[in-house]
């Protein structure tokens, strides 16, 4: 275009509004919105290429026009987002690209690219492309953490430790079994994200503003070229961002998983517990207390997880006032910060887990003198005596009370002490040998004698470890397959453009 033509280029707002945007509106709306869209630069270009290729193929615009547009879009495809020059007075990113094309090939050609679409469905399509790509990044990080958990669980499949309820010793536990519980939770969270991804990966392009269009668009073709799984059928739904709220909900589950694991490890790394320790590279220190080694990475994860509690409620509150309205329903920027936070904390936790120091001797020693095996003694008495579990519960509870008062450890309990407790509560004597009582109260024997599916029995921990590895492999393959489909779509789009450009 000539300089004179550029001077005469009409801004979108000039045709309808009698005054330019105020400096305040520019500062607080236009500039932030434009910079937000700049991060989606490559997705904008992909949507423009796919739409243009489709309307050329369907004969909506001429091949010569399409060739001119696509040649310039190919130029844009090679740029970095920061290298694309913008002018905030020209409006949103769609209009920035249009201005670029006007400058290169003239408005009579470039202006035809927007035939059969609205900024609404175009923007919605861009956001879905961007969000699905970022979801796959998050899922990659989930798979990496799953692998780190499995590696630690394999190392500690026989590492016994106290198991806690109400922060009190409940039963003997196995650290590898504990870690596998979080592997299972993350696998469930991964499944939630795949379900959300399926609803994200629907094509709104062609819904136009609200009610569709009279132009004979081939929505199936743009679905293919952009790697969507299906068309988002109802044209009214093309503008809505409910999928973002669902995705945020799934991400908040991931952050809850991380919070619970980080909280346990944080508590267990205190001097009073001393069961685990963060590597120095994931720790901090104090400016005043020379002895301090702070679990900084774990604290960072917990802090980030705190904000995640409100993600879904904030999203739903944002939509609440709109009904079937407009602006808030069309976009939910919160999803981008949620994706970024979740990806970052998954990555950080992977480093923590890979380098975690586990004090196995300390874990075992904490069971020395612990009454965590009392429930096993109760089970043994039920099997041998025929008494009901409730009767036996009273007997063992009295035994524990008597021994604590007399400062007697579990490995010092005798059959006579058990008989005293049973006579006090049930009026019977059990006549158990000392060896029988002490065997029932042994922590390692407790672990070895578990028989139920999913228990801490060595064979079950090994089975669940194999299952966790298989699940993680399946999750990794899911992401590989999803990325492969997107790569195939990108190649199809390149071929469609090449067939027009020549």
C-alpha cells in the first residue's frame, strides 16, 4: 500500500464510534488484552490459514485472492510473537493481522479473509487451540512426576514407617505404598484432564457471531486442518468458555494432590519427625538462625495450591452474572494462570521427589515402642479365642492403657499382662504365650501378614507398583497420540496451503 492509502485506512471503531478509546481504556483494557493475545500468536496464524484455505476450497473467495492472503500468512508463520509489530489503536490481534495484510496486499484482497467468520468464533477457536496445547504441557509434567514417584516407590517398597490418622500412630505402613497412593491420585487427575480435553478440543470456527452464516462453510474441513476431534455444533455455544471452567476444576484436583503430598513431606521433614528431608538444592536457610534448613520447594508448592482452592468458584462466579450473555462467557483468562501454575508446581515437585532423602532407619525406629500393631493383636485374639471383635477391642485397649501406665513397651508384653487386661474387661483369660503376643505386636510381621488387595503386603506393593508404571505408560502414550494427531493436522494444513500457494 502507498503511504496515502495507509493514512486512509479506517479503524474498525471509527465506522461506528464517534470518539477514539480513552487513554484509560487503552491502558487498562486494550494494551493488556493485546499482550494477552500476543502469546497466542501462532494459534491466530493457524486459524487464519485454515479458514482461508477452506474458503478457497469451497469457492467462497477466489484462488488468486486466497493465494495472496496465504502467501503473507506464511510469512507470519515464520515470525516469533515478539517480532510481530502491533499498534494498539488498531484493536485486537485479529485486526492487527488484518492491518498487516492490508499493508502487504491491499484491503480489497486482505479484507476477504474475514468472510464467513466473526471475531467471536475466530477468537474462541484460537483460545481452544492454545488451551489444548498448554493442557498437553501440563499432562507431560504430570507424567514426569508419576515416573519420579514410581522410582521412589520402587526404592522403598519395603521401607516400613508409622501410618498416621489424626496425626497419631495408627498402623505400620510402607513408604512405597504411601507414594503409590499419590501415583493413583495423579492417574485419576490425569483422567479428569483427558475428559476436559475432549470438550476443549471441539471446533467453534464457523459458529460465527451467534446464529451461523449464509456462507457455505465446510466446518468439517477446518476441524480436520486444526486437529479438532469434532465440530462444536450449536452455533450459540461457539462463543462460550464453559470448557475453561471444567479444565480449571480438573487442574484444581491436581493442585490438591500436590498440596497433600507436600504437606505430609513438610511435616515429616520437621525435627520432631525426621522421616524425610529435602535435598539442599530444593531448600533454603535463615538469615538469623544458622542451624535452619527450610523445605522451601515444598512450601512454594503448598502456597501455590492455596490459591487453587478458589479457581473453580472464581470461574463460576465470573459466569454467574452473564446468563446467556457475552463478554465473560467468551473468555476466562484465569485458565492460563491456572495452567501455568499447575505445570510449574508439577515440574518443581518432580525435582523434589527425584532428590528426596528418606531416612529409612528413622522410619523404622519410630515404630519401636509404638502401639501401631494393636489392631493386629486384636485380630489374632479374635481368630484364636472366638470372642467378638468389639470384646477384643476392649481387651487390647485396656492392655495398652495398663502398659503405658507401667512404662512397658510392646516388645515387653507378656501373656500374663494380656490375661490381666482380658479379665478386667471381659472376665476371661486367654492363655497366650509371650512369644505369640510379641509376634502379633511386631511391626514387620504386621506388614508381612496383610493379605487383602491393595494392602501393604510386599506382594501387593509390587503389584501396585507394576500397575502404577503401566498406568503412567498409558498416560504418556495418550499424550503422544494426542500430539501425533495435532502434528498430522498441521501437516494437512501445510499441504492445503501449499496446494493453493503453489
